C-alpha cells in the first residue's frame, strides 16, 4: 500500500498495527479466498477513507478495522462478516458504489453492506433513526449478520464517544439504551449488552457511575478473599469428580448495581449480591445436565440454598439461547451468594449469543431463535405501520422475561412477560385474533386482556361477527398483535374515509377550491392531523368540523389560511412556576442553548423531571410547546432521543444568576409520633427551606412521604437530602425522577 494514502508514517504504522491485530483476532477457519477478500476489503477501505478523520482526529479507517475486530473476537463472526464490517461505511461516506462492491466481492457481501448503509435522513422527517433501524432489521430475512455487525459498529462508537459534544453523546447513548441494549440481550450478546448499559450510564449519570465504579474498585480485594473462602470446600469435592472445570468470581455490572441501589433505596454497602460465582465445566453435550445438577448438589451440601431463587435454564433455555443453572445460597457471614453453573458451550453462547449458538446448530434439538426471527419477519412484512409504530412494537419483543403457555394440543409457545390472551390469539393466526371474543384458561373463561402465566393451557373463543376495535391496542403487548390490529383498523378507516373524502370534495367545489395534495396538506396541518386519511376519516365521523374551512380564503384554487390575531394569546401569564421565578431572578439569561443565550427562545422546564440548576440537561424541540428542558436522567429521555434525536440541542446553565426551582423528594422510614413535625422542623427552621407541599402515608409501622421543596441548585438539594438522612426516623431520601 502506498504510504501517500495516509498523512505520515506514524499513522501508517498505527493503521497496519490495527490491521494485524484484526487478523490475529479471527477465530474461524479461512481459505485462500477468505484471506484475499479480507485484504482487498482492507485496502479498498483504507483508500476510500484516506481523507476522512474521526472527531478525535485519528484516521477514520481505524473505526471499520476495529468494528471488524469486534465482530471477529468479541462476537465470533467469520470472514464474510469481517469483510462487510471493513466496508460498512464506504458506500455511505465515500464515492464507492454498491455495484463496485458487487463486482469485487459478489452478492452476499453486497447485501450485507447495503443493509448496513443508512438511508437518506430526508426519507422520513419524523424519525430517520427509526427508518434506518427498520431497514437494518429487514435483512433478518436474508442474513442476521447485518444486525450483529451493526451492534459491533454501535459498540465501538459508544467506546469512543469522548470526543463528541455532550448533547450528541446523550442522543447516541439514549438511542443505544432504548433499542441496542435490549436487542443485544435478545440476541444473547450478554457481554455487549452489559457494556452498552454501563457506557450509557457513564454518559447519562456520570456521578452515579463514578461512585459505584470507585466503590467496586475499593472492595475488590475483599470480594476475592470472600470468593476463595466460599469455594475452598467446594473445590475439594469438585476435584473428586475428575472433570475439567474453572471458577470465576465476577462483579455485577455498574448499571445493575446502581439500579439495585435506586430500587431498594439503600447505600452501596447494603447491596450484598455484588458478584456472582460462575462454575464452568468442560464436558460433552450429553453429560451437561447431569453434571450441572451434580455440582448444584455439592454446593448445597455446604451452603443453604434459597429455593425461590433457583433458576433452571438448562431444562428450559431462554428464548435468546441462554442456558445455565442459577442458585442463590447463604454463604459465610450470612451473605447471599449467587452461583451460576454451566458448560463451556453454554458459557460461549451466554457471552456471544446468536453467533455462538449458530456454531452448535445441528448438535442441539432446535434453534431457539427461529420462532423469534419468524415474528420479526412477520412484523417487517406488514405494509401499514410507520417507522415509529414499528420501533415501538419491535422493542416490546425485546423484553427479558418470558412466559411459556400451551395450546389445547399441548404445543408450547413463548411470549414476553405482560402478553395477554389476545396476543395468544393473534399468535395462533391473524384471523383467529380478529374474531376473538374471549379466552379459556384451563377451561375457565377469562377476558381477552388476561395476562398470560407460565403453564397456562389456552383456548380461543371466536365469533364471525367480531372485529378489532381501537381499545384492543391498549391490552396487547406483542408487535405482531399490534400490527395486525392496526392493519384491520386501517382497512375499516379507509372505507369510512372515502365517505369523508366525498363530503370534502363537494364542499371544496362549492367554494371553488382545487382538490389537490397541496391543499390537503394545508388542511391536515390546520386540523392538526398526521395524514390525509386521518383528515377524511375525522370529517366523516364528525371528530373534525367541516366548518373550519371558513378559516381559509381561496386564491386561484389554492387554500390560503386567514391570519387572525387572538389578543388573549399575545401575552400569556403563567404564575407560580419555576420558569417565572427563574426569569425574575437577576434578569440575566438562565440557559445557553447551542452556545447562545436562550432568553429570546420560547422554552420551559419539563414537568416530567423538573430540572434544577446544576443538573445535566438537554434541550428538546417539541411539536407544539416550544423547547423543553429535560434532565439527562429524565424517564422519558431514552424514548424521545431514540426516536427524535435530531430535535436535541445542547443546553447549559448560566452560573451567574440567582433563581429557584421546585424539586420533589420521597422519604421513607419508621413511623412514630411526631415524625412529620420533626421533618418540617428540619426543613423550615434548620435548613430554612421553603416547602411547596408535604404528604405522608403510614402503614404497618412504616411511612412514605413526598415533599416538594424550593431550591437554588443541586448542591443545596444534595445537602437537604444528606441532612434528612441523618434523622433517626429516616431510612431513605430519594429525588423523584
């Protein structure tokens, strides 16, 4: 390769080292053609990206090389995927076309590269991310490697986000948490899913992430000593089995531990299951189940098991292929210890998911992914749903927990936890779902909204006069059921819309307006509906009034909206809000949005998360309510940013101002006489804090209270929380998200 394709010799050496590292990471067998394809792809990618650089300043080519390495080493993919990974950005970002790729590498690699090439962002202004993701998933019907390479691409982007602006980091992290993390779980990529979660948290909740990470580092030696003492007597018995085994004591992820701290409302030191001990045996497939249960017996001879926390995913693997035997026992010093028992094959599948599972296809009874892939393909083939509906429906199929139910003939079917009887009906057949009037569970009549439980035997009751209604969407869970219901509803809607269309055509002829797409667009915007279909249907059902046409005048057949100034809307007074209090402070700008003063913008603080000065925040442009300022940890952030990331702007507090914000706190503790008086005394007399509201609910000697306080910034809020925690009757104080 000519050194002129890179800026200097140092960069050339850097690129060559990365390439050699990639070659060393390849685990699968290769023939001469595979080696030639990889070399060709490397040289084409180096030349195509020679003038491009990443935000960090390093040569862009290092990104596709590293994505290819992740595919080879961390996911376990073979040479075809490695070639596609090296080329995954050349069609989108350079002059090279798919035709050129096809001539050199053939149709298989070309299809994968095409699946990885993003669509034009102008294709769907509502959500380019959703459309891009839908295109990627369409390739599931041809080659699942597209999705796996995309996951590797996203993982490397997450690992190297540091050079991006903060608001872009937030957008990418939220999109990752919303769809890529759950998808990694569903494809069995446990290591990738865990890293996604930790990297997202590092961006969205940096303080919490650093706190937990530091605590794990400080307690590492103590954990290892405990694992050794726990395993010592067990090892002696395992050695007698005369089998190969290895033991690891792995700390749980930072994200997992932080979530437990939030849910249980306790300190890090009060989380006892910080780690899991894993025993991995190297044995033939036919002996796996017997040996794993034998090891379980040895463990429970030394440590008392907790029966309700025994999970047998060997007899019934998870739908993502995960197999393992989990038990929790009471170890030394009364600590709960989780032990995972599995074979080397199970461990490889647990870490690398679908890619590893494919390696063992033919050695196992069935492929656990086939049913799920079939459901995804069925969703993708539906011509009705838009990209946002698809993304929501698809995500509902990525939930971790599942239930197993049976048909009247004893056929087992799996559903995500939360699925209902109506989901079961649509899973049997679309027509059965559309005609469903009820469900029988073990011959007992239950409503269609009945939530499925493990072991249920179900029978669908149908009627030829039944048809889906809008309300059905409220109590189905699976994407298949939702898409089929929407299809049926849209067919009915089309029929009624034809009548509304005729009514509108007559009215427009009367006022001498042309019935053109441009005029329909103006009407749809004025009526605030999404489509022409919604417009026609709303006019027929009288949800929309035809009299609103008087808001328009007609010029040469075109509808022109008459501008009317409403004096009541010229200046709207909103009292007693944090926004007003803030703007009445020093008169200085409160926020910077995209690096400029936000005083001239119509913005407000989001009520869903109530930001306080000092919180990490972002600005989000809404459809009708101007700009909303959200906390990065807002419960709605992932959903908004994954679908509408292009609406996000950078937002920063201006430090030189004095203002007030409202924050909500939840307080838990032991209930006794005078607890409310003591808490209010601390807030009003000791801390001198203004309370907006307080409510308390006591039950069985325990209370939960909610207090709204007015604060200046997060430092003051954190001090309030710390002071309240020092009270004897208080066990936890948390800020409401």
